[in-house]
């Protein structure tokens, strides 16, 4: 009986720091965010396609879970909310989202798999980080783009 109690206590102590780390993360909360969701290249001139919306970040066990709801860029249809997760102990927290991207290249429309990697950290009521996007089959440099945000009140 005592051996089993010691085993349970040891397991609890091993798991507790990870759970506390997720619950105590500065990222937990609702954030209003803005970032470049893509790039438009017309005649060799690149223009970022800006997007804004919200991130609801919750702690679940040793993880941080994000529900991302974005406002669509002008002229585009709204997209359903996306869900991502990251280890709470990582700084910055790294969230990866795989989605389908619709592209128009020289009048040819195509759909490709896009992988978006968000690296995020919080300081008080400010959120900062980067977004790196890779699109399958498209060879273009993908420099990290800034992500900024503020904690929503209420």
C-alpha cells in the first residue's frame, strides 16, 4: 500500500509542474491579433495581405490550445475557426497549422497545402511573435512575418 502511495505521489509530482506551467502561462487569454496572412505579387511588386482577428488561448494539461478566428480580408469569404496546440513549457510557444491555400498565379487558380508556424510570446497585455508560411510546391523565400496583438478586456 505504501509503495503504491509513493508511486502515485511521484507521478503526481512529475506531472504537476507541466500542468502548472500551462495554467500559469502568460499566453492564456483572448487576444486581438494582426499579421500578414499572405503576399500579393503583381508585376513584381509584393504587397502583404493583412489579416486580423482573435486568438483564444486556453491551458489544457501540459499544452496551450488556440482557437483562431480571423476576419476575412476584403473580398474574401470568411474561414472557419482553426485549432492549434503547443507545449506550454516552450518559450516562445510554437503552434503549427496545416490548411489549404488557394492561389492565383498568372491567371491559373490552384489549391496547395500550406503550413503556418506561429511562434508566440506574451509580456503583460502585449503579444508578439512571428508567422512563417510554407506552401507545398511553391518555391519562394518565406521570411518570418511579425505577429502582434493585445489582450482583450472582459
